[in-house]
C-alpha cells in the first residue's frame, strides 16, 4: 500500500476527541516514518554508545557493564534518624546515598535561628556542624559509597564537612566520590533557595570547581539541575534548554576564573526530571547528551573526551504525585523510572507513593526502591543498549527538541546571557506561563490526571505517614548549644575572621571553610560571615 492510500484511509477513520500533543504541547503526528528523519546521518546524529555525540549513551557497554546507581533521596529529623534510614536502604539494595536537608540547612541557617522555628528536621535532615555530619555517616565507609547532596547556597560548607568526615575515617579527599548540587542559577530561576546575589554565588562555585579539580578529583562539583525547573512548571523543552544554558554558563565562569575547561568540565554532572510523557522524556535525555557534546567541542574547544560526556541523575516527577488515590503513584513512578533507564541515566531516584502527605515511610520508600530493582532485574530493558535508537518517532522527537533548544539559546544570548536574563525575569516568566497553560489544559480536560480530573472517586484516604516529633527540634537546639560551649571559641572567631578576609581579598574560600568546619564552626556562622561581604539577594518583582 502506498503512503497516499494509507493517508486516505486515515482521513476516513474517526479519531478520539483529544488533543494529541506531548506534555510540553508539541504536536504529535499519527505516524512517523523514514520521511520524518530525512538526511539522517548515523555517525553525526547517533553513532555508537560511548562515541561522539553520545546520543546512545556515554559508555560503550552502558547497563551491560554496570547498572545505574539506585540512589533514594532521604533525610529527616536528626542526623541519627537519617543514618538509620540510610542503613535500612543499603540493607535492601540501594547502591548510593542522596541527602535531603531541611529548610534551615538549605538556607544556611542554624537550628537555633529564629527563622528556623518549626522547620527543623521537617523536610530533610538538620545539619548545623561537623558533629551532625559525623553522625549522619556513622558506620558508613565513604570510600565504598558515593553520596549526592542536594544543597545549593551553602554547598561548599556541606562538602567541606563531608571531606572532614572522610579525614576522620582516615580517607584522603582524592578517594571521595559523589556530588553536590551547587547549582545557584536554577535557584534564581525556579527553586528560590538563595542567600547571596548571583555574582558572589558564582564566585563561590568557581572556588569549589578550582579546589575540587585539584584535591577532590573524583567529586562532581555541580549537579546542574533541570529537576526543579520542571517541578516549578516548565515544559520538557524549557527544562532541557534552561538546564543546558545554565551548564554552559558555569563553563564560561570557570574559564573566566582562569581554569582550563578540561580541568573542571569532566566533573560537571546533570540532574533531570522524569515526567509522564514517556517518549518526550526519553528524547529529552538523548538530545541533552548530543547538544552538550557538540557545544563543548565546537564552542568551548574542549579536548578531553570526558568533557563531552553528559552524565546525569534522574528523579521521578514529584509534581505528578497525587493525594487522591495515592496507590496510583506507585504506577506513575514505575513508568517515569522506565523512561530515564531507556534514556541512559547514570543514577535514579524513585519517589514514594505517600510523598504528597509527608516524607516517605519505610514501607513506601522500599516499594520505590523495589520499583527500580524490578526494572533492572526483571523487565529485560537493561539487556541491550539504547533499544529505542532508530525509532522514527524517538529520533524525530529528539531532533525537534534539539532544534528548539538552540532557538532558546539564541533568545537567552540576545538578553545578554543567563545571569542578565535572570535579572530581567525571563526564565521566571517563561516557567510561570507554562505552568499556567498546563493547569488550564487540566481544567479544560485537554490533559488528564487520573483521580484529579478523570476517574475521580469519593474516598477517605487511609495511609500511614511519617511524623516528625517536636522533640527533634528541641534536641537539635540543645545539642547545638552544647557544641558551642565545648568547642574552642577563640579558634572559631579566628577562623571566621580568616574566612571574611579571604572573601574580601578574593582568595579561594574552600581552605578557609575547611578550617572553620574542623573547628566546629556552625553552618549559620559561616554563611552569616559571608553575608557581611557579599550581601543578600532580593528577587526583583516580576509580572
């Protein structure tokens, strides 16, 4: 049958009354054929896994050599509480740690700060001093496990604490493996946890890049995050374009600080969301690898092939979880987890079914971990590399996202780059508009969310939730007071003075932060000292 004859039959067929488009509102044709990928150059667009431009994966053997790291994002209450959860997860097959910090820690405030009242240990673990970090990793050998820490304005301080815990285990910093998020650009765009203005924040980041490239060479110094951009309401395209634009901005600042691109670029990593539009997500990951490799080679003239590799972590989409029919979240998460595996992720977190209510219970988090294990060991999807490579639909969608990403790059360039675009409110407006349009599509039933706008039920949800006792905050504040009394406060004052001088004189901050950490200076004391030099960021009013 000819294509024309098939089209005639198609036109006579009745379609569902539905808008066929991706979650990002890209229109989807009824069928994709070789005509949709005309002039397709295999070596230029795909090539083999582990070969430029890495569309099919960053390593030659991918999961046939090693499965992705199963890294459940965990943290609540005190360091002791979280340490127990880590040991529980490791016992049940988790292969990497991922630290969730409470809001005071995220904002660089101590647990006894008046702004911390009522928030200590509630949405993550409370970390005030090195003592908490020692407890957090008690009995966990840091040379045998990699750790990811989702922390941004005070990322350098938390990394310093981790390094010193390693020292106390007798481990040199050069053997430590893991990641700090350390991605401030997306904070101004989406997540909104910040302390300092953009320029001093970028200075702290480049100091970390410089220090780690010399002394902590296996550490990923930035996890450039699209996850929070997507959770704020962006489309998959915007997540892709804005994340890569941020990553390239870090490259530019690193070069501007005098660092050779191949000295720090191999330790940059990425963090993406996995939403519910299965094929769009897979295409997003494949396009990301291809764009990053080409730009790093052609624009920034990187020579080290490792500088071309986009290695990324994925987390399933928290914003898609529902309080209605919460067991459905197990199924959502399974599909969302399958997409990045087919898209070639290096590590993965699966959300728990109860996270619209509270931090996950042990039962819920074990189900989430088992979801990854079922994909890895029972589905067969890890048996071959990039099984969707060559799909007309996937390749056409990958090309489309790549093309539109470069168009966004051009828009950002006309605004003067990422930092000026943040100051002009470009990203914030783009994300807000997309969030509004998606919500309107749900309300008009152009898009569906099971249990929310279709197949709703009258139900009384009876689900176990994790409760954080008020005693957590009292005990944390009490312990912090004791540490302040027991430490050498003369040394504390001297170290804070040296940190302030280093900030003023543009010395690398990391050695001074490490000295503060070893003296049990608190997180809040270090951050407040830098506020004196760098100031505090106030977001402009944006309409």
